């Protein structure tokens, strides 16, 4: 609880419904008098010890008890641990949903699947919006999913800066970089409370950028005969684009066949080397919003096809096969180890 002044009885409340000290369930309420904002509404992926459980959602009873006071739901980015429980939050307390174009594309797909309707309003970096007594300033940040945002929220008590998930990569293309200048300007103005991403904060060094993975991919493609499996989250459009570009670099062509569930014309637009991730993300939002993983298979001619993980029959990796994957996310080590033992 933060008071506006020492003599003022009004106070700004920050009420976390999840997401502190855990990987998922991101949901936090900002409350000023009779006005509430919800920052993100994510799920927690269940461990292997919870068979039959698809997802774990925050307890939204706090919202349900104040349903008429929720002015809006703000989404920082399109990962499931930040938008996966949106339908449950809306059922507890209907309100307009704010997010970037791509994030709202993911959210729209999720809401359609669950039969929940909401008013979706687009946030654009540099264009503040008024929501009740709050003024929200979207700021572009870099993350593994495009169109991620930090949010500087002006409240009667002061500025609350929610970083969302972010990384700082000066080598990234301009449309993928964190807007450090805007963040610095808010620091100069004064911030009442910083709500910051802390994933891997105890690890020394810097978070690697997307370009850092390219040499490894090039080496694997150069020396490998047969197929190379490259896995990433379906929301990692920049990673998918870079893998596709490398396949074209090796062969000069990239057929659009075998890429369910995308129609061929859209697959061509997505995978053409002429497209930058910032140009394609709006087109693929409704197609890549499932959250499941895609496996991109590069055959001996380096043509790219894709299959869903659920369509792959379990088998052991044969000697000589090379698998290039991402680092295991915190909290998922047991699940990944169990998968590799199959």
C-alpha cells in the first residue's frame, strides 16, 4: 500500500494474485479508491506430478468481489503465463482488454476457443491511453515474442513502471530492441514503484540475442547429413524467421508445403526472406496463438516443413542425429528430463 502524501488517506494498493516467486500465474491488481486495473492474467504450467491438469489459473475472487470497479486489463505480451487465464479473469470481472496488436491476436484466439467475449483495445508504443484515473504509457521492449511492452502507469500516487518480460540487446534490429531511452526518461522523471522481470537475474553476464544463435545453426546445417530438428515456442516468430532464412541461404528456395495449419499463401508470406518479423507478426497472430511447440524439420535439401509435437510418434534419437534446442526454462527441468528419457 502506497499513500499519495503523508497527509492523504487515499492509497494505491498493489495486490499480486500470482506470479511472485513462481514461473507463471502473472496477475497483479493496481487499486486506487474505487478503480482497479489488472496487469496480465497468466496460467501456470502444471508439473508432471499433476496428471490430468491442463493449466493452473490465479484465484480471481478478489476481482469478482469488485467486478464493477475493474476499469481495464493490461497485457504486456502474448505468452501463456501472461494471457492464458484471461478468459477466467473476464468471467470474474468483465472489462476492456488492452495490449499490442500481436498480443491481442493471441488473446482473441484464446477467447474464441473458450467462448468469452471482450472489447479489445490496441496499445501503441508512444501513444498513452486514459483508463479511469490512470494514464498508461506503452513502451517497446525486446522479448522472445514480438510486440512486447513495458507499461509506465501514471496514478494519483505516482508512476508505477511494470517492465513485463524483457531483455536488452543492442545488436537486435531496431523494431526488436528495448526502448532504453524511454525507460531512462521515466527514471529521470521519477518512479514510485518498479515492477520488474527478474528471470535469471542471479545469473552473471548478458542475455543472448536472437542473432547469437545463428552461428550454431549455421555450423549444424553445414556439417549435418540428413534432417536437423529445430524446436522453439510457436510464438517465437523471430526465431522461426531466422531458421527459415538459413534454409533459404543453403538452397535458394523454400517451399510452402507441409506447414499446417497455415494456408499456403500465408505460409509463403511468413517464410519469405524478404519479410522482417515486424512486418509479419500481425498476419500470423491468429495462426500461431496455440502456445504449443512447432518442430521445424530441415531435410537433406534443406527444405523446411513443420509438424506439431502432438503428431510426432515417440521414439529414441538415433546415433548421429543432431538436435538443436533452446535452454530449459526455469521450473521445467524435470518435465524436459522425463521427455528425453522416453
